[in-house]
């Protein structure tokens, strides 16, 4: 957005001077630069300038460099120059430690048992952990009673579970996008538009959830896992061969990730 604004205002030189003279450049969700040629061009030259001057560059994405699509090859090759780290969601012990530190910074005295309950209930991200901690402490301070698993279920927002990215959610979103009933995705129809929507749903479900091929077979009308595997591989092939479809699927993927926590 800042780059687009600078182009409109005729201040691109100031923009470049700002970002090519930093000690550390952090860019989150670099995969969203897909097919944005002007922005990629600017990033390419900024990357070269900073790298050449020994500055630090940190990029985050929802996939490793080799799987980034819609980005210039020369950019992807530069992304490979650095250390690639796979950052997983925090495990239970880490979530407890995060909660303990958040409580300390807020000057709160929280029993370890409460922290463990919250950490076992919230597995999404740090923001949700902190929100749950605040709700739990408010409940205690209002004199409502001790925190138990049952109480946590009551005081934590129900929509968190509803908004998790699941196979069912993916089926519903794909069905809505392609204007077909969810039942058709699960059914035997071989109509081209339904079959393709089904294959895309299977591909996204495999990419964005932990579901195995057999589990996806059960979710899509009791299909054999080899059929599900074939559908997944078919979409992989189409993504490589059909740029328009690749952009459509990647766009849908990004929308799902933005709308639903994994």
C-alpha cells in the first residue's frame, strides 16, 4: 500500500531511500505478493541493495520458497540464499510459558493450574491465548468462582471453534465459490463443473488440514483413498499448467487462511 501511495504521489525515491537504508527489513506474508509484478520488482532491487550492504532481511510465508507460485524466479532464488525455518504452532509447554509471561507483564498473579487449563483449550495463536487469559482473570476478579474446564467453555467465545479451518468449512467455502451444493461435492456426479470444484476442495483440504487421504475419502462421500489422491495430483498438475486456474486456487487458499485460523 505504501509503495502504491508513493507512486501516486510521485515519491518513489523517498520510498526507496527509506527501505534501502534500514538495518533490518521484515516482510510478513510475502506470498501475498503473488502476480504483483511492480511490487516484486521493487522488492528485488531493495533486497539486492540490503543484501549487498550486509543488512538483515526476514521474510515470512505460508510455504517454503520452492513452493511459492506467482513470484519471479529471481526473487525465489534469493529467498533460498538464507536460512529457511519451519515455524510450528507453540506446543503445550510453550503456550503455558507464553501465558505466564503475559500474566507477569500485566502484573497478574495466576495459578499454574489455570494457565494449564487455558493452554490446553487454546491452540491457535498467541493473540487468542492472551485474550483467553484476560477473560479468565476478569471472571475471577468479578468473584464468579474458580476457573474449571467447564467455566472456560462458557467464558471463551464459541465462534473460535466454529471458525477453525476444517474439511467441512473448506467444502462449504468451495461450494459457495463455485455455486454448487455441498452434497454434490460429496456425491457421484461427474459433471465437469462439479468434478472440478470437488477436486479443488480435495486439494485445499489436503493442503490446509492434517487430514489423510483415507480421511478425506470418508469426508467426500466415502471415496477410496486412491481416488482422492488422484484428484489431489490432478489439481497439482493443473496448477503447474494453467496459470489462470493457479491464480484462482491460490486466491481461494489465501482467503481461507485469512478468514479461518488453522
